[in-house]
């Protein structure tokens, strides 16, 4: 029994029951208790306000680290992402005494190593007899976790959760969802975010369910995992649901419950999931600061229904206020959010976007979220983000910039489609077409990262071209601002191999053969020399008689940099005529 003085959540009661599946293999409840005790023994003694930072890719080891820290009476500090700089900022905080992780060669304490040092005496864990559960006791106001906001509107902010807030929210969701014992949980979001912590670790433990150890993000991987776990709860975000919507009919037939949070779910995505997979997504509305606030199934009702014990209201200016036992205010006072809403007499509400999501440009008001929705509704747009920036023309105030993933569209196409719905002065002033948006592992976008896309160059500079019926020779130069230099590497930037193949070679092939599809085969690949900024590179393409096959070489001053053979998807005669 996991208990607090006022709040409790029941761990699975059967020691031999599976609590985690997938990845390196299943783990039982007894193993979870045993490993948590062993890791707790290796942690420093708790002090006033002490925290243990936790970052684990394997959800089982995350649960072990979490329970071990609590067993030792530490709170946990969960970094906003697994990036080294993000983790370092958290471990540098004065209250953090240690870092628990499952990263090979990582700094700090490897939770797997600590667990391997456990004493396996028969009198400690007896799988065939009674197994003592963990006893975790907290006062209602004891801090049990510090999480961080996503940083989508600025620097991530620390948000502490006491037992009343965090374990109280677990109890609220358990009562609200009414899930049976042994329910499997599959999450495409990591457990260090509040959404992932609740629904991929704490709620599964509380209902006696089992969770996936891995965090699949590709639609095919999600589908494969679900095939082995019938009647699963799927915890995901809109960006991932958009990809899942394209799966073939029947891929989600065994899903018990589909959850979506962290960002607005586009209606087109919800409709696609329901029409193709007969699955109605339950959206969750809340924030790191407030915890859960409301739910809805937007195809049945566009309004949000507050959760039990939670009430909402609006300020005179339309600011959403929440009265909830899960906020720092508790039920004694309203918590003012950064959202706009219209509250109905029965307590349901329509979310109107963020307070900072409506700007005035060219004398007219425009919603950033609305422009994003219009872009995402355009056929051929895979993803989009719109940000508001201060205009260089002072009289305009702010202006919109749009970053769009739309491989087959031009900026003129996008502008023309938006012009059907928006006044000319409210159209985005700048567009950038990108191969992908820099979304976090929870599907969110940081404004600074989106803005940086507009300073990037996405194509190689073409110096010359010479074509014959079977060959094409192109001279190119990678400009220093080429996006693909980012992260490869700070002191010695080079063009990564994937950019050489997909962007440079693949881009030139599709320019010559626009009806060819994606690269399907890679063979005879060799990378001999690096390509640095401003180096002139000679690309030769040689097309085979077999349609869809091309050899390529990349030379720099006569020296081979890379070579190989690519096979492209080619439409059939019937498809080409369609």
C-alpha cells in the first residue's frame, strides 16, 4: 500500500503480477519492490527539502528510481527533457543531492547498478509467499516532486508538487477513469513530464495495471506494441496522434482508451481517428501548475467538462480561473491561469486559447492558434507552427511568422490558402518551409527554437548543373548557415551523412524525376571524407536503365567524400496516369 496521511494509492497487490512489459523484458511487482529497496539503500540520507534528480529512458527503472527516492524521504526533481544541458541545470540546483539514471556511461548513480547490488536473501523477497509492500508515507503538504514547465513560452519554470497535489491527482484520475486491474498502458510521452508521470507510471501502479518500458513515437512501433497488449490505454499527444491517424484500418481495434494532452488536438485528427479506427479520443486539459482541469471528446461536445471537485470561472477580462485541490491555492482560492475561456452556466467551458495568443497586427486582432489551425487544415501540410514577433514596422505592433512542413507546397500556395480566411494585414509576414519542426518529446515547441528556423538555410547553394539523358553533374556549396550543421559539431561543423543522402542527392533526383517517391533502398554506401561549410562539392548522378535506381558520388577537389546507390519508390503505370 502506498499511503500518505491524507492520500493513498494502492500498488498492485499480487507480487507475481507483471508491472512492466516490453523492452528488456517483463518485471513483476515483487521485483519492483525489491529493486526500489535496493536503490533506496544506495541513496544519501534525506535532508530538509532534499531532492533526487531522475532521468530514465526505461520506464521500469524510472519507477524504481521514483519509489526508491520516496522510500528514502526525498522528493524527485524531473528535468524537462533528457538533453544533457537540461539535466545538468536540474542537478546543479542546491536541493538536488544526486542523479539517478539508466544511461550507459552517464554521470551520477546508475539505478541499474544500485539494483544489482541488492541482497537476494530468501527472507527479503519470497515470490511464493507473502511479499512485504513498500510503505510510503507523506504529510499532505510534503513536497514529493519538482517538475518543470515545457518552456514553450520561455525558460522552463520549476513547479513543486506536494503529496496532496500529486497523489491527490492520481486518486482523482483513478476514480474518474474506472480502469480494471491488469490494464496495459502504452505511452508515447516520457515519464519526466507530468502527463507521462501520471498516466504512464502512477495511475498504472494505482489501478494494478502494467506499463510499457519503452516510449515508442513512430506509428508503426506503437501499432506493434498495441498488437501484443490488447485493451490498452494509449497516452499520447496531438503530434503523435496525427501520425497514428494514417495507420491502416484495424490497427487500433484493441485500444480500450485513447488519451491526448499537452496541446490542442486538431478536429481533423480526431475525425480521422474515429472514422478509420472507430476510436474516440479523450482529451485532457490542464497544466503543470494546475494539474488536470477538464476532459472532453470534441466530436461529441466541443466544451470542456471540469473534473469532479474542480470548478472554473472567468475574470471580467475572460481569464480562466480554477478552484481545485490540485493547485497551490487548494480549494480556498482561485488559481488564475494564462488561458482565455467562456464558461457556461452549467460549469462547462470553451477554451479560447492563451492570453498571449491573440495579437494586434495592422490594427486588427488575430489568434495565433486560429492561424495554425488554418494552416494544418490545408491539404499537403504535415505540421505547422505560428509565432508572434515584434514587427520592424513600429506601427504594425506585432506580426506573425509561420514555420510549415509541406513538402509539395510553396509559400505562395500557403499564402493563397490563408487569404481565403484572413484579412491581408493579418497574414503571416514570413514563412519558412522546413523538413520538420523541432518538437520536444511531448510534442511541444519552444518559441525560441521555432524562431531560429527563420535564420536557417535549408538548401545547398547550387553553382552549376550539366545534364545528359543518363547523368547529371552538379556543383554545390553548403553555406555556413545550413541547418544541418547544427549539432554536427560545435567546433568543426560537417554535413551529416543523412543530409547528404536525403537533402542533397534525394532533392536533386526528385527535381529531375518529380513522380518518384521516397528512398526505399540504400546500398554500397561509403563515407570517406567530411564536408565542411563553403567547400565546393561535385555531385554526379548516374541513372540506371532500371527505373528508380541511381548511383551517386560526391567529390571535393578530386577526392571522394561519399558514394552509393539509391532505390526510389516509382509509381506504376496506372498510378502515374491517375
